[in-house]
C-alpha cells in the first residue's frame, strides 16, 4: 500500500519548487536523468571497497558507474586522483582531515563569520573539536579576503594544513597566492570549492588545480548534480584518502548517487554547461545592479561569482531572519546569513545570501533577475504592508509561470 501521507508531502515540496523563486546559493535543480539515476535500482547494491576491489559479489555493473564517475571527474578538473564516494561535502572534508592530520594538529581555515564553512573549524563541529583550528578572514574596509593577514597567520601559526574555500564569499579567491604562502611555510594546501565547483569546471573562476594538494567539493551546488561529496588530489595522497573514506569514515557507498554523479559530470563536459556557468555570473551581476539601484548595501561591494551577500540591516533596518521570512511569504526562498563583523547572533544575522544557480537552471535571464531585485526591494522596504505583499506575489507568479520544472513528475497517484 502506498504511503499517501508521505507522497502528498513530497508533492507539496515539488509544487513549492515549481512555484517559488529559489535563491539559496547552495541549491540547484538536477536534470531528469540525474533524478532518475538517484532513484534507480543501484540503491539496492552493497559495494564496500573500490572498483574491482570490493568486499561484495555482484559489483561488476556498479563498478562501471563508479569508474565512469572517476574518469570524468579527473578529465573535467585535470587532476591525478579522484574519490567519488563521500556521502556529502562534510564527509569529504572529514575524510581529508582524517587522512592527513592527527588530533590536535594545527589547521588554518576561513573564519565562519566571514564566509567559511562549519567543517572549517566551527567549535561545535567535529573539525573544531578534533583539531586546533585558527582562522583568517576578510578586511574590515573592503570585506574581501585579507591576504596580508592570511600570510602573517600562516607564518605565525605554522599550520600543518591550510583550508581555502567558503560558503558565503562573493569574490574571486586567489588560490595560487594562498597555495604559495602555505607551501613556503611547510603547510599542505586544501581547497573546499563546494560553492564554485561548477564555475571552476567552466573556467568562470580560477581553478585551484594545480596549486592545491587536495580539493574537495559537493556535487549539488553550482555543479548541478545529486547531493554528495567528492575529493580530488595529487596522486601521492590517493592511497591515504581512499582508506580514510572507506573504511575510515564510511561503509557502503551510495551507488545510485555515484551513478547520478557520473551523469552530472557528463553534463558538465557538454558545451551547454559552459553557457550555463556564464549565465550564472551574468545573472548575479544583473541582480547586483538591480539591488544597488534600489539602494541596498552589498557585502564586498558586489559579486564576481554566483552569490551576493546583502546587508539588510543597514539597508532597510531589519534582520536577516526577518528578511528571510518576508521573502518566504512572497515565495522567494533565501537564507539569512551573518555578514563580516556582524553584531547580530548567527540565528538572527544582519544579512541574506542570494544565489543565481538554481533559477538560471530554470531559464531566468538578466531581465528576470533585475525584476527579482526590484521585488525583493519592494517587499523588504515595505515590510508588513498587505497590498505590497499581494503585488509581490503577483509579480513572482508572472516570473515563475514562464518555466515548468519536472513536467512529468507527479507523486499523487
Ligand atoms: N563546504 C562548503 C564550502 C559548503 O558550503 C558546504 C555546504 O554548504 C559544505 C562543505 C558541506 O556540504 P554538505 O552539506 O554536503 O555536508
């Protein structure tokens, strides 16, 4: 018997994804093929180990999927080694730390307040609890990465590992410079390119290869694949990373997700993906222009990539939390986000983070994003006004009616 209650919830979520303007910078919409593979019979298969070195029988076909994923990933980024098994970005990072570090070792990562990720040393995260994390960050004036301060910290702390990459940073990161400084001081250099992987693949952001010793990523953000993690590295680190992922951190790999990752990498290798990545950035610029015209203050003055951090507190006197709710009510989905040197607690925050990858997938162009900027402004500046709310809802509907996602999907049978 079909669990009607559950399928109805999933249908409501599908409707939400169809009807809302999705601006969460870390989300995207996968293709029908990726969706099909993520829900395929491969979910039934145990395959502990690696291709041709499994602990289970019957792995010959899932081996093919994993080998395709590995080979494609190596080709896309021009790297020597790849592991496609991490279940998530966090697990990719934990496997790298497990492979390279001993508990208590010194690591330097980007400050969470300035845009770093939880797994880059948050005190409540395993990373901050297990290793001695120190933080570098952005300059108070420019709100851009302060490479001088970074250099001083590397020289003073002498970390074993430096972690670059961020969850909420809107400017280009100079991986070459960061790697040089790390290596000159005897540190290994790791890049977590989760947010920008799709831009890197399409040459729309400078690549961390060949400067980084290890690169981790998620597959579900700008890369537009299934939810998951990956690790790439110089060949010399391959063996320790493989054994840190399995049996170190994980048991059986998610073979359905690995097949879906292989399909994602196939899509990334097509010329259309380059066009997609170019559009992501153009759309982010259009949104930037529109919000600036409306008088909003953008952290770091704007964007070079797929996301923007908007200081809603100084722009219209409300918290990020409130802005998130006000936008939710007009079917625009975004998330509250701390801004550098924020005086609010992270749960309230002074900013919101807006990203263009998901709606670019749905076909939004620069004009659409200019209109999105105007709708956001109208709503946030007029706060609780009911007729403005209705006008915003109408204008959101005009935009979302232009595209139909997952036409043939229907969970209510
Ligand atoms: N690394 C960065 C830079 C991220 O932004 C994120 C997720 O937001 C992760 C790692 C973690 O990925 P996951 O949520 O798959 O564990």
